């Protein structure tokens, strides 16, 4: 289902960083790079200092808003 695909994509972005983002942008060149990049950086900073929270959830919402996880 879409939620599982979005969750997998979010986990890949958090674990692999720029490599996963590059693959995503190659596959979806129309994506808002700035918005996704900001969400990724905020979520990664948050994860570095403790448990994921607001930014982790926001990254999921950004991925959903960008129309990902439907394929």
C-alpha cells in the first residue's frame, strides 16, 4: 500500500542520504528538490540528537504531498 511505500522511501532517504535522493530525482525530475532537501536535512538533524519526531513526520508528509508512493 502507499503508506508502506512512503515509509520505505523515507527510511531509504534517512539511511542513504544523498544517494537515495539522487536516485529519486533521476526517477522523478519534476520533484521540488529544495522542499525535499530541507525536509531531509531537518529530519536527519533531529534523528542525530534523539528520537525522530516532528521533522520525521514532516518528511513523510512532504513525500506524500509530492505524489510519491503511488507507483
